[in-house]
């Protein structure tokens, strides 16, 4: 792929590394001279020390023949301008980091795939690791819904129940689905009504209300309740 990356800062630099390592033809546009020089010295790519909000700069970078453009600067206004110019040049895939979540809708309105600031996402993952220790990984959908991974505990109410039995007994909250089962590292299981859930299974769950205690309790993780007793190593 021919990829134009705008910005060689904290977000852009790892992206340049990944894109060049993947064998792509990469052109970087970075306005800051020291960052541009560092990227040129470190990676096998063309680096332009210039302003990407000028159409001529994007044309010099070959954006008019690029497969994708990714804008990673620290300012949403700059990223929006770059993306609009990229669309004028008919770049097939235009993606941008979005620093202020309130601006996500603006990027959607102009037809750009906006990705929330990864630093904020990392912070959210770290907070979740403390608040909901049973959750292995998660992805938020909209305001409340989440897809997450959770291991079935030995004392879980759902352990040794089939999916149909769990549904009949009212164990699964409304709009909660077991999407897949990872058992002993084998091929993922797509659950059916007669699929039995076993202790130790790693489940992929969709929950319309998120990974709230009422949902995680079903899988034997009662420690997720707010105000649960502290363990001995916790500070008092």
C-alpha cells in the first residue's frame, strides 16, 4: 500500500514504524523540523518537512495516488483540514486520530473514520483493569453497550449449564449474548442452544448495558461489585 502519514509525534511515530515494517510505501509529512529529521533517520520512508494543510504539500507527497492517508497531529482542527484536502484528492481511505471525543461526530459528518486518542483509550483500559479486574479485554459500542472477554469461574451460576438452560433459568440478563467460547486454546466455539458452558472457558460477551456487576456475577466474578471487601495487600 501507498500510505501518507501526517504527523511524526507520539502517535504518528509508532504508526510509521508499523507501516514501514509491513512493507508499505510510506510518505510522512511533519511540520516540526526536529521530528521530521528523526523520522527520516529512523525509518525507510520519504519525510517531507512541510505543512500538510496546504494542498500542494499533499500533492507533493503523492496523496492523489495514495491508497490511504492517516492524520495524527495533536490538533483536531488540523486533522480535519488535512482530511478534507485528502478527500478533494480522492484518497480512497482517510483516517484520523480524534483528541476531543465531542469532535468525533464532526469527523463522521465529513465521512472520515475518526479514531479516539489512543492515549485516552489506554487510560480507560488501565482504569477498567482496576475497576473490573475480571474483564480480559473490552470494546465499547455507543454509550453503554460493550463486547468483552471474561473467564467463567468455578462457582459461576452459568458453569455446567447449556446456553438454552441458562436462558430458560433467567441467568443471562436481557440483551446479553455469548458470542464465542475459547476453550483450552483450541478453535473458538460458536455457541448454540445445546452448547455447555464450562468453568475455565474464556467467553466473548455482548452486553447492551455493559460489563456491569449484574452481568459479570453470572460468570462467577462477584469481586466486580463496588465496595467489595479489600484484599490484604490493599492500602487502608
